C-alpha cells in the first residue's frame, strides 16, 4: 500500500486536472469564469495554508500580498507596450515578495494573536496607502488595463481566449500546488511543521525559528502575489478592495472550511464558499423565498448564512472538509 | 471506621494526555482526622489532591465527600461543599492585597458581616504577620508569608477538610514548626487535614494515619504510631 | 506652519473626546482578553449594534440617557448569548480558533446589520444643545459631556473592579483561574459576566460615538482597528495603559488631520504601532517587564 500511494496520488491528480481542463469546454460562460476564479482564490488560500496549516501562524495579511501582486502586474501591463505577460508576472511577484519581506520582518517575532493582529494592521496600512495615493494607484477606482498575449518573444504570440486563459491558470495553479507540496514534504517543510507542533522545543533543539518563519511568510506571500497576478490577468483591473483585510479573512475561511494543512483543502474550501455564495445569492430573492413564507429574508447577503456555516464548522468540524485526508495527503 | 468517613476516594484513575498518573488510588479521611500522604516526586500525590478538589476529573473511580459523590462537579462547587485546597506552589493572587486574597474565600452567601469580622480576626491571630501586611499585594510577600496566606485563604471557606500540598517545601525550619502548629490548631477545631508531604518526620508527628504512594497506587497504609523515621518501608518508598 | 492656535486647541479637545471613547472600547477588549485570553474580533460589531440600538431608542424617546442604557443592556445580553453559544465551547482550544470564530461572528453581524438597517448612515444629532466659545470658535457642549460620560463609565468600571465582591472575583479569575475556582468563585459565570460587561462597554461607546460619526454597518471595522492598535501600544491586558494609549493615539490622529485627510491620518497610528513593536513590544505604556 505504501508503495502504491504515490501512484494513486499522481493518478488522482491527473484525473482532477483533466476534468478541470475539459470543464471550460462544456460549461456555460458564467460557470466557466467561476471555475477559473475558484482556482485563483484557491491558489491564494493554498499560499495561506503554508502559514496556517504547516507553520501554525494565522495571518490576516494575505490581502496585502494578493493586492500587491495584482497592482504590480497592473503597473507592468500599463507600462509595457505591447503589454508583456512575463513582465507582469515578474513585477507582481517582486512586489508581493517585497511586501512579504517587510511584513515578515516586523511580525514574525510575535506570537499567535499578536501576529494575527499585526498582519491585519499591515493589510490596512497598504490598503490606506493604495486608496489614498491616487496618482499612482488610481485610488478608489483602481486601475484597468489590457490583457497581455501569451507570448514568447521571437517565437509566437497568441491572444488569450477565455478557455486558454483558464488552461493557463490551471497550469499555474497545478504547478504551484506541486511546488508547495514538494516544499512541505522537504526537510524545510518538516521543520515548519515541528514549529507548528511545538515551537519552544524546535527552538531548544537549535533551529533558528525566526528565520524559518520569515522564509515561510515570504514563500506564502510569493504564491499569494502570483494569485494576484492571475486575478489581474483574468479580470483586467486592480482595485483597493482586494487589499482590505476582509479578503484575508475570507482566505482564512477557505482554509478552515477546506481543511488546514492539506494544500488542496483550501482550494476545495474556496470552491465550496464561492458556490455557496452563488447559491445563496440566487436563492435569497423574493422569487424563491416568498412561496416558502420567508420573504422577509430577501436581500440578505450570502455572508450571513455562509458565515454561520463557517462558525459552526470552526466549532464542530475544525478539521474542515478534507481535514480527514490530511495524513494521507502529507505522505 | 464505624461512622461514614468524611472523604472516601475509591479506586480513581487519572490520565494526563497519554500518561497514566493515578492507577487506582483508594483512601479515606474521617471527620476531624489528620491523614498523611507520603511518596516521592511525581508519584501522583498532587494529582490525588487535585482530583479530590475537583480541579482534575478522574477518568474512573469514585470520590464521596460528606456523603455526596463529587466526580464531575465543578471545582467551585467543591469549595462550597467544604474543601479547602492549598496547592503546591501556594498560588496566592499576586496582584490582590492580603485582605483581598482572604476575601476571595470570605465573600460567600450566608456569611454576615459579623461572621466575616470574626473569621478575619481569628486568622490574623493565627498569622500575625498577615495582619501587618494586610494592604500589601500578595506578590510582594516572602515565600513563607505566601504559604501562610495560602492556608489562611483556604480557611476562610470554613472547610471541613484542608488539602495541604507540600506546605513546608522551601521553608525555613522555624516556619516548618509553624506549619506543624497550624495543623494542630486545625485539628483542635475539628477540621480534617489531608497532608501531602515529603518531610517524613513532620508527617509522622502531625498525622494519625499514613498512606504511602508509589507510581499512582497506595502501597502501604498504617497508623502513624506504627511507623518510625528510618523504617525499612519508608526507605523503600521514599529513599530516606 | 500657518495653523491658528485656536484650531490646535479645538483639535486637542476633539482628540481627548475621541480618545476617551476609544479608551472605553479598548478597555472592554482588554478586560475580556485579560480574563479569558480571547481577542474578540466582533467587538467592533457590538459597538455598531449598540450604536443602532441607541439611534433607534433616541429616535423613539428623545432621551440620550435611555439610548445609552438600552444599548448597554441589550448588547450585554446579546454578548452573553454569543459567548455561551459560540465562544465557551472553544475555550480550551487553540487560541487561533477563537480568532476565527469571532471573525466569523463579525462578518455575520456586519452583513446582518446591512440587511436589516440598510446602507444609509444614521446619526444622533446634537443630543444636548449649547456651545461655548473658545477663543473665537464655538465648541459644542455635547462633545464634552460625551467625553465626561466615557470617563465616568471607565471610572465606574475601575471602582467596581477595585471594591466590591464581584470586582474581586473578576480580578482573581484574571490572575489565576484555577485557584479562583478552588476558592469557590463560580468562574463560568464570571467569564460570561465579563464578556457581557465588555460587550456593554462596546455598545455604550457606539452610542457615545453616534453624535460624532455616522452609524452604519461598517463603523465597527474602523474602531476595532484603532482599538487593536491601542491595546497593543498600551500593553495587552493592561487597563491603565490602554486608556493612556487611547488618548495618545487619538490626539495624534486629531493633530494629523489638521494637515492630511482623515482616511490618511490613521497612518500616524500605524506608525506608532510599528515603532512600538520595534522598540517596546510589551507596550509603550506598560510597566517595564522585570
């Protein structure tokens, strides 16, 4: 069984990727876009899982990394002619990494609650800066820009269609998953997990815990920034709303719902959350509620029932939807 | 015993995570009796006291206090039933003054102002040093004074039994004899005492019966009169 | 710099007024954290709901006092219910779990309020009339009265904690929960009670803020951020420190807004936070750790 496990894993992964690749060809436009969005938010949540699930640090700062990735890409796309995909990727990743380094420096020396609050405040610092520095960031209105072509200079250039963009996102997200998985299973990842289990002991054994934490935050920030770049590519705009700490909070929700410490769990969590959002938005209209006598509930945001579900899960199902598979996935 | 014992502990088991600390402890304390619990470090003496006080919930067994089964009752109810617990590291409230520390036990329903005054007076007679320091925060007291305060505080509950966990640990010899006097005074007041100690002479001198514990079980049980310092049994289980 | 001295004085008054109310918010947060190690993310939403109850009561009765009392009582009860259903089951667990749970509560309450009360902000206009002249500018009395009320409530809390049986129960439980139980203090009730008191303080702050700022579903978010900064700068669990920190930060904020827009003036608080974390992480106003 032990020897077969990697085989089972790879087969499973290929099946899932294949399904996700075929999906845009058969789904109607709206659901196709939603699927791509689920993948992007899933990547963001996965990056956060590195911190929460593997290092044991709850961060509310991911919106900053995500947003800076988005704005970095936006800046690159607005400043290159024709808009260059790789430049956007590089700019977004560098911006996110810089922010992650900054936040990591201040926050990692703090434990638990202080860390969470400080990362939250840093998100807000960046939010305020972006919101008010209108000349650079477009302020409240954000930035809009052209989607770049998938191009390798000198070889070919092809504009993205909705489907090819989806495949691009799928490729990036799957690749990121594999990289993150490799990281968590490496000796580095093992140290992170031992920090999560018992930080004091890990420090006592001689590991420079702060340094590991900083690297963990930076890696996490890098992939979060990558998600931001993808989002910019998908939607062709960047807005300060994405830097607001609530986005970080929602990311953490995906983690918890999906199952921390599983890497794929958060993607499932993102999917679950976004599908619930769609579902409730459609259901909570007079059309469906009035006949059941619940007309008074019309217009209520999806966040109320979803939030209640989240709270219930935190209390009763803390391991999340896929949490039971954590052991298995971490082999 | 011809009458019901005040405290009956029957075969209690307790775990701390995966460690099996108490492997079936049974003991009894009669009304007004002074009983000693001897044993090395880590054998489960403190855990036994905590189980009786309701601060730790045994996984198996029974504890009956004053006719009432108590396992599962919240700790604050146990205190109200008449169990006064004095923990191993004293644990007085460091930022409360001496008087306020005493008041945590004094301020109970059904205790009128006159009664409270009387109790305070009595305890200040036992422990004049506390009277001097009554407005000082508990954390500024010396180790010995904190021990006095911890005992005095528990006495404010007017308990039927006092659970003392290593009260002489880290104290000067002069204070050790003070502790001995306090135990005798409690006995005169018909308050039962369950004394956990590593100080063998004190325990043999102050107590009527002794239980010796090793690895979470009672290994020996005898009246104090039958045991002497230096006995083989004492040496076997305590190494002294 | 060209700022008339009179403006400076006005801003000082404004800073003190906001600071006192912020101190009230932060005290509630610190009280709860000190006794049960829970950082209540939803504290801002208790403030917001309290503000709404206050606005509605004021509209119905015209009495600011009734608004204050009603909001405090209603939200105290509501807080107790939230605690008993959602937080108590989580008490033994990982502290991060309570952060998540209270964050969830905060989301639910914000969106509930948005749905129930709509997006348009409400206000309590000038609950007490009259102004006095400071230099050549008029300053309204009600602002000072509000500051006085906040100070009175905080003072009342201090007295309650210092004297009185329940105050001793709360302080003992904060210092050593296990021994408090061993002394017969009904700790589960004390925890519920403190959560209710903290929530009531947040609600009262909401009502006190209502004449100064707009009441809408998102107002809690602004104030919770400031409250967090205050609590960290003042020293986690340190009541006196958070009061000083609240006034300090509000004054800085008020002065900053002489030069920059309000949404930017919060950067000053952020900078103070960063400096505190760098140089005195236990808190600027906390006693130096031994």
